[in-house]
DNA sequence: TCGGATGAGAGACCGAACTT
DNA sequence: TAAGTTCGGTCTCTCATCCG
């Protein structure tokens, strides 16, 4: 039996920021470097406490053939991570923040390996699950620290890294963009692994947070950040260090709940520099000979998604087909060609994939004739998973592609709600997106609230015969939501608080979002799907509060949005559907 | 703030118990 | 009884915010 291929993720780098540490990562492969000797003779002997691991790592460094396996470089972690022992080369090679342990953990080590790999300093061999030093990696290792030569190598390497070019492209026209602006247009933004927070809701939260103690606003600033937003921040940070981008605070005037406005800012905001424009011009080079070839990997076409192998392969073949074609291909043509390769997909899915490829930094022109590949890419390998292991599309992908078909008016970025709704890690984003959807697509007024002792959202209509308000709670849950008693009780408290509006009972007075003119109130739970006793709980809350409630699945939320947009459903109709049961449109 | 740090979820993996 | 299957715990990978 052949060993099973390990499936790794490349191209998206979360933690690393310091080029000094990138260089140490690369120099561990260069036996003539000081770092190599330091790590082998000092760092590993001192930091690796387990004798067997220590022996293995030193033997790996003394190996004649110059490669390291993923395990040797990155190692593993434990559940209490501060106590995770040092068990890998990169862990030992790089010092932790504050030098508390003297080494970094496996996740940051993984990040440095991904970084060196993305910039072309390391090459990956999937059969051996190992990394090798490349020629430019060696050149980088040998370059003098902080020299012009080193900078030239790094800029050249960044130019071959598609996401960096993507960031420069987004900034090309001189706009001052925040990490949120960039994050939502980066990679396969929106899907699991590429979360991006809506900037207006972030600003809203800042503007409505108390100014003292300052820790409240500071924690919003530092804690509210999706993965794609973070990728955008880190990549922009590298570009800033190379002088290709400048960082500067961006100011906003934000309306508050009370009706006044407040001045807020986002520090992670960026503009392109002249040097940056030059690099971009060269990356876009009209002639193939000038253009810097990009490094693209199958492993970067999806990260944390359910059907990772399937989706990556589909995207890889889509790109492959575009690369092979001298003329533009439209979605129907791509659909036919993909089918011949064994992928039965809707046009909308293909459209979404191409958008993701473009957002990852690959130049593809979108014209009325279709998609035209306009880039130079180094050859990349698409793993063969063979006939014994057919690529099967999972349930989630099926549901999503079905919705792509049904939703003609609702922006397809919202289809990701289906996935987010089942990922408890993405609870906050789920709250955000549901409120955003109800506001943008259904045209409700209101706010995302969040925080302790508040419902997730407060929404209301404006201009109906009888306007009504909705008290909203959301829950991202993998196996379906049964509406436990504790959550029903919490909702009952919110509904009562709103009925009574007593600042002594809840001093945060979240109900002030609603205009005084609104007298009719309803409560709503939104989740992936519902099961169990939810009806009983709805009836109980309704009885106690004298208000009507409902539960709503994301799928119905999306389909309802479609009907609102095509005019076959009104907000009055939606209001009438609150009958202590699940809403089906 | 910058540059990682953290606990957790999900699935891969692995040996023991169970089935056929 | 050998070989396959299931069970249940452990290990690995990868976040999505968190934070000193």
C-alpha cells in the first residue's frame, strides 16, 4: 500500500511578521550560515527537553541530503499551549514574544514555513512531505542583512506571491483602504478560512461603545478581525516594510444610536507608494518576458472548508483550463470542459471560483466574451486522487450550489451564511452577517448589538401600516439548534426588558435602537437548521411575554431575501409569519 | 500596536474489541 | 481463527479571534 498523501495548506500566512525571523527560517537550511550552527549546537540542545526528539532533530540537521520533513520543522502543540514542549527546528530557531519560553509554538512555526514557501525560498515535495531550499532561498540566506541586495530579493519574491500583488492591485488607484476593505476582496473571501468582518458594523460597535474604560474600545479594535482581514493586515505590513505601501490611520464619522455622531478611526489602513506602483506595473508587464512569474499552489485554493480536496481540485482545473485557452472562456464553456474532467457544476459556482482566483491575485480579465487569462504562472501540480478515491461533492457544496442557482437577486456572497451557520467558531461573524443581510436585503432598519446582556440584533420596519420591531438572536451550531431552555429564557428576558424599558433593570438600555413609534414587537431566532422542542420553547416565551416569535433557518432567510428582492414578498408578509413556529417562505 | 498566542473543533489515526 | 469492521480515545492541523 502506498502511503496516504498528507494534505497541507499553503499560501495563506497568519502569524509571521518579522523578516528577520523569515531569514532565520531559511538559514536553517543553509549549513554555512551562523543560524544553522546556532540552532543545531545551542538552540536545540537547550530548548528540546525530550532526549529522543532532540537526537532526531540534530540528526535531521546533520543529514547529508538537505531537506526537512514538515514534522521536523513545525512539530506539534498541546491543548495548554503555553506548556507545549519545544519539539521542532523552526520552533527552536525563533524566539517567542517576550522571550518567556525561548521558542515559538507549532502554529507560528507552520506560518514561517508557509511564508518561506510562498515566497519561493522553499520547495515542497509531497511524496516525502518535506521541504528543500531553492536557489533563490540560498541567495536570500547568503545576502547581507539589511542590504540593498536583500531588499531586491525580497521584493522580487513578494512580486511572485499572488496575494501580495492582489493587495497592490486593490490599492492601485490611490485609494486609502482598511484591512476590512482589503480582506473582503482577498482570496476566497467569505468562505470558511477567509472570514471578513463588515466594516460598518465594526465602526458601529466602536461608536456605540462607552469611551471609558478605554479597554472596551481597545478590545473591539484588537479583537474584531476576520482571517481574511488578518491576511490583508499581515501582507500589507510586509509591503510597508519594503516601502511598497504606506500605513496611515483612516478617519470616519459614525452615527450613534442616540442620533448624534462620533469620530472613529481604523489604524490598519493603507495606500500604495510610488515604489509599489512600479512593482505592480512590472508584475502586470505587458510582455510575458518582463512579467514576474507567479507561484500558485493547489494547496492555496481553499483552507478550512469542508470539502477541501474537492473544492481545491475543481478550482485548480478551472485555472488550468483558463491557462490552456488562447481565447476567453465563458462560464458555459468552462462548465462543459469541467464536466469532461468529472466536475458537474453550476455556472454560478464556476463564476464564484473564478472570482476567488482573481481575488487571490491571479490576473484574469472579465470581458463580455468571458474570462481571459492574462498572467504568467509557474507550473503547479494538481494531485491525482485516482479512481479508487473518487472526488465526491459533499452535502454542503450541494446545498450551496443549489442556492447559487435559486438566488438571482441576492448577492452570492451571502450564500456563505449556510456554512457559517454551522460553524460555532464563527458565531460573531454569523451575528454580523445575519443583521447585515436583514438590513441590506430585507431593508429593515436597526443595529447589530452583541455584547453581554443584549440581544444580537434589534431591527424594525419604517413606513408600514403597522410598523414592528424584531428582537433577534442567532446561533451558529453544527448539528441543528434545538433552542435550549436557557436560551429561551434569555430571549424572554430581552422581550420583557423591551416591554418594560426600565433602565434600572438593564442600564445598557439597548432598546433605545427602536423609535418610540413602534409598538408591535416580535422575537426571532436564526440558525442553520432547527430540531427538537423549539416550538414548545417559542410558545412558552410567547405566553410569558405576550409577543409572538419564530425561528428561521439560514436557507429560508436567503430564500425570503430573494422573494423580497423580486417583489413577491413584503415586510408586512414577513411580520405575519411570526406564529410561534418555523418561518417558511 | 505588532507579531505572535491561545483554546478549540474537526477529522485523521490507531489499537482494541467485536464480527463474520 | 484470520481478516475485516467498529468503537473510542488520542494526535494533528487549522483556525478565528485574542492579547502582552
